C-alpha cells in the first residue's frame, strides 16, 4: 500500500481495540501520571466505592446544609423562650 492510499492514523484506530490508548500518540508525563492514577482509582475503588463516596458527600451536604442551621434555629428559639 502506498503512502497516498493509506488512511490517516486517526481513522485507523488502535490495533488493541478502543479500550486502550493508541501507542502511536504521544502522551505527556502529566497525562501518563493521570492515566495511572485513574486506572488505580478505578481498580481499587470500583463502582460501589464511587457510589459510597457520593453518598458520603450527600450526607455531609445534608448535615451541614440542613441539620446545622436547624439546630442553630432551635437553640435560638430556646434561648428566646428562656429569656422571656
């Protein structure tokens, strides 16, 4: 096949399939480090770990967004009732 009839490398894809990074594409060291971190995170935490972390963040949001202001309002009302 001559150079004129070959498809561009972006259309060929990787010989390893779509799940892997094309080895012909240059990756900066920071991108490589981020890819390794992302892979380790996914391998060790998984889907259930991410769901658990999201639940913890939502619980913290409810605690500080709803519970704390309600408790402060309750204490204010009790102080007002005691002082009156």
